[in-house]
């Protein structure tokens, strides 16, 4: 498979296509009509307008939702959706409605100091920017072929999808509409977060640590839906800030000097990164997610908690003299070996400061220890999180281009010294939220993107804790095209 985005083939002329309706047939109490044939007939019926067809399909789906849901049906619906997309109906809302109604029913302060939206109904925000772009562009959105681009680092421009958004049919349809009409070709989905697992594991020991929060009902169908739209599915996993596992396995936690469980400023217990059973659990979950269809695993909170002087000293049973940076490197090396063997990429989120600070942060993150052991490094270079005076700027938040250009250029230089030359080995998180002044919008996002390109990379991921990107859609290009510049090796960014 090619490592670069591809342009989707334009829809074929309207034709009467055979849909394997027998696979989707579910007899209802009212007599049972094959769903696939019914939907096909509704779509191909010549007297109807597009609006009438959308309404007709929506009504049918709502009527049948309780009759057709299963993993098998989710896979079959992909074939149906592909058939429907080849008709004259180019409005992507039908595709999103079908697959997320039928197949996917059912806070990460690390990044931005934001609070993720609580679970519940997501209001239907206007789709003007995304929907109108879809109608205008049809099927010309940039896409990659579905399937893992193993080991190599393709250029991915992605949106962050939190747990609650992944459960909302309406919100997911909206995000897919954005992807179908812009340069977006990936989604980073919370699959293991602060609340536990966001899916039902087939491994009973994993499920002990799953937590009680709601989960994606059908992960295979969810992932297949993204792939049907050419969206690279990426699973985000919170690793060491895992209060759910800490409650289930207190013997896996960081301790105080008196042997009791250590807790951070918010009273949250962290698991001990030196505990090897914890490694087995997290990497095992990652492997299971790959087998469910995710092409990349993105490890977050791949660090130790901050050792604030106001808190008790942290004690790590089993450390045996191994330093924090060395320990994180060992974990990532093992994860990469195992995930690469399955044809998936192993990646890691790190603090943005790691790109420019020499040596290791107190939380254990050090560029030279982490970068060689992942397929992609994702530094969180949010300008709002840089202290005043950083890089000589009184208000870093007001300098998105300069902050990101300098951070990513420095990261590239450090990679070069390590002999790492993969074209997309660095894919930064960029700020798609407002924290302080100035407020962020299309102008700031455009500057952030340009900084990444000028530093020599094509990929980035937009972070918004609530997965609300409406305000930033105007800054997204309508097609994916390489924008990165070839860095001047003789020039050093200050």
C-alpha cells in the first residue's frame, strides 16, 4: 500500500448494482423485508429527489435499527454503503447516517488543560462548512487506501475523537463529513483513557480493568466505517495515568515511603511504570486493538507523574536502579517490536518541551531515549502551554508559527543526530482550542500548520478536548497535498 494519501475515484454513473441483500436479511414481526434490497430500491427509485431519498433512508433505518445490529451486519453494511456511494447521490450524509446508525450505535488534561465534554446527547451543530464542501467536491476528497501502512510513517492529518464523541452517531457523522470534504485523513480515537477501556475486550483479565464508563458497542464496525471513508483509524491509549487499573490492582501502583498508595494533587493513583504485568496488560490491549482493525497505536501519558515537592516522595517497587528515561525506552521498544510484528505502527505522545530541553524532564521523557523506539513521535507543541518568555517570546500563545517552527525544527535536528531520517517520523499535536489570549481560530491554525510544513513535515493532529472543530474547518484545505519544505541542513533555527 502506498504511504501517501490518494485521491478517491469519482463516483461511477448510476447503475443497477446487485447488493447481497440475503446477507442483511432480518425477518421482522411484520413479515420481514430484506434490508439491503429495500435500501437499494429507495436509493435507485427515480422519482425521488436527493432530499426525499435521505428522508426515506433515514426513516427506514430508524424503523429497522433494533432488527439488524450485529458485527456480521456491520461488515455487510460496508458492502451496502459502497454500493450506495456509487449512485447519483453524492451527499456524504447518507453514508455517515447508514453506517453510524447501524454499525456504531452505542479528559485528557495532558494535552491542553481542557475538560472533555461529559457523556450525553451531542447537539447537532451546523454543518454548513463541511456539508457544503462535500456537495461541491463530491468524491474528490483526499484519501489513503484502507489497510495498514506498516512500519513506515505516512503523512497523516488527523482529528482527535474523545470517548464520548465516539459514542455519538451524530457527532461522528459530522466529523466524517469534515474528513470527506477536507485534507483530514486520520482520526485519533480514545480506546483506553482515564475512564478505562472504550471497548469490550475478549480477554477476561483485561476486562477487570475496563472500568464502568460506556463503550463503543461494535469496534470492528466503527473501524470499518472509518476505513470506508479512507480515514486512518488510530487508537489512543493512556498508559501510566490509569486510576482504574490502580483500583483493581493496588499492588501495581506507585507507593509512598510508608508503603501506602501514592496519589497526585488531584488524589489520583498512578500505576508503577516498572511493573511488568502492567506492560503485559497495556501492550496486550494494544495488540487486541490492532487485531480489531486499528492501524496505529498512540501511547499517551507515557511518563511518570510530576514529583512536586508538596507531595510525598514517589517510590517505585522493582526499579532496581533503572532510570526513568531508560525504563520508558524499554517499554516503547518492546511495544514497537510486538506491534510492528502485527503490521501496525507504534507511536507516542510527549510534552512539547522535550523537543528543545536538553536531557530528560522530571517525568522521564527525553528525546534521545524515546524517538528511536517509536514509528512516530507526537510532541504536544501547543503554544498556550509554553511559559511566558519561552524561546524569547513574552506571550508564546500569540506566536503559534514561531513556537511550533522552532520546536519541530529542533526535533528534526535531534532526529538527524540519531540517524533517524524517516520522512514523517515527527507528527505534532497542534492547538485547536482557546486557552488565554488571543482566542484561537482559522488564522492561528493556519499558522500552526505552516510551521509544521516549514519544519519539513506534512502531518499533524488537531487537539480539542471536546472534539469540537467547527471553528477551525475554514483553515482546512479541501484536498490533501504535500506542503512540506525541504529543510536547509545548514541552517539552525534559534
